[in-house]
C-alpha cells in the first residue's frame, strides 16, 4: 500500500486493538465463538453502520504473534515484521536501552522441577503470579555468568519480564527455552546455538537458568507461596532473542501524531520503538481486571493532542490461552459497554486485532480476525447485522491484510 504523505486537513481516529479477539466455535457456548455469544450492542451498531471485514494480520494461512500482529496495525512495515524479535521490544517496554551487542529475551517466571536430565516446566506462568515479581527479579538483577558476560532480569507485568545479556561476542541466534503452549508438564528446552558464533550466548543462557532456579527456589517469596498452596515462581524461561533493531513506521512518513494506551509491556515497547507517545497507568493492566473506563477516558483525552490514538486490550487473549471462553465472552461485553463514549466523539473508531486465539486449544491460529471501521454520519450501512466472525465474512471490506486495513483507515482520515 502507498503510505506517502498527503497534505490537507485530516480527521482523527481511535483504533482499538483487541488482543486475541478472533476465536473458533466453542461447545461451551453452544457452538458460537465468544464474540458471537457476547451481547455487544455498541459493536453491533458500529458494524451495521460502518465497514466490516476479516483481516489476515500477516497473511493468509500464517500464524501471527502478538508483537508482529500488533506492530503492523501500528504501522510497522510488513517486510520488517519477521526481523523484529520479542526481546528488544520487551526491553523497550521496560524502559531499558540496549547497548550495542546486548541480547534481549522475553522471559517468564515459571514453575519448574529439576530432574536428572534437565528441568521440567509444570506451569509456564507460575500460576499467573501477580505480586512480588519485582522482589524476585531483584535477586537476578545483576548475575555474573563468567567470561565477561552479565545478565539482568527485569520484571514487567505479572509473570512477564525481559532478560538482558551484556558482554563481548554475544549473538541472538539462539533457540527458545520456553516449551510454548504445549500440554504441561513439559521439558524445558535447553538453549542451543543456531549459528557457531552463538555458542557462548547459548551456554550463558543455560547457566543463567540454572542459577536462577538455585536462587529462586529458596527465596522467602516462593516458600510463602508454597505454604499458601500457590505455585512457586522458581524458574525463568526465555524466548525471542534479539538485538537492538531500527524499524520503519508508516505513520512517521505521513506525519501522524500517534499515542498508544496499554498496560501490556510488549505493546508499550512497540510504542517506544515507533516513537509514539506512550500512555500507561497502574489501572491499565494486562488482564481482565484492567480499568476499561479509564482507558477509554484516556483515549478521549489523548485526542486533544494526537491524530491517532491506539487502545490495546490484552484480556481476551489471556482468556483464550487459559481456555476460558465464558470469561472471554463476559469481558467482551464489558468492553462493549465501555466503548460507548467513543461514539460521542467526532472521530473515526476502528476495531482490529493482532491474531485469533482459539479458546478450545489455547493456541494462536491462522484464522482471520473480525474488524470494523466506523465513521459518524457516513450513512453507508454494512451488510453485517452484528459484529462477529461469521457476520464479518460478508462485510463490505471483504478479506484483506492488516496493512491494507490500516491504509483504509488512513485514507478515511485524509492521508
């Protein structure tokens, strides 16, 4: 798509990125998806008087991850999506500036057991730990791994964090230790060098994981958690190693003043990467307890000084990963109610998503995501009578890529 800047007056837009919005029919909901089962009068109104369609975040048949799917909606040039690794994005979200040669990795606190042949991961998120992670990370804030390599673990939100390795001769060409969303328990994957020059890095990551387990297992926080019947956060798993990376952003070429509102460290990191104004608040969490009214109020306030305001909501993705379709349905109903004030502003309102997350399996899938664009006073109703996966199949926008969806929004804004 052509993102070259055009002169002239332009309209404003709020784009809601609903993480993991798309889903598949679930027997717990009578064969409907959580979105189809939800009562969403605001979204249904927008669907019937706007433009609907299905969006492939990175391409038909391709399974997106959060940072690439979200990044493209924020203006990341699609050709660069495959080169933007999770680690540096997480570091940016944590406010950590990587030095030249530093390797950053997305990290999770996890529950692990030491076995004779390695580690067994019994929970990838340590029971979705929500407290005391700063104290645990402080224990691993500066770990000497030998050979001039040091490691620093930074806690971000809940079980999530970022691991930064500093030293000479490091490489990001290493494998993930995170076993992924496979059935638990699962073996921890030893970190392996994908290129000869990465052998030092892989060995240091393995040493860090071993040292982290030794220190965390006996920490008072974890002893107290076990006494309370909770899972200990006694291990660290890693994925998405990367170096600092310069990215191009379509909104910069257009001169669009953009803001990102989120409580998710990954998305805040993307905002920093792209030079957006990043707006966060302790009330903006990356779970179902997030204050949706406060997020929408922040978006309306941000319109005073920005052309485009992105609002990211993480909870639907979490519900799907935890295979809780009813919780996802209920959250979408809350979100629908919170969105109503946006329709009172004279702005374009769009709804998109980074990927589909199947609440049956708990995995991301390649299925396209329902999306819409609403503009006050357009008088051009869509054929969709409600907002859902099936209804959007016949929407006016048809099926297109996220980059094309963003380009359509920008054209409506006057760019």
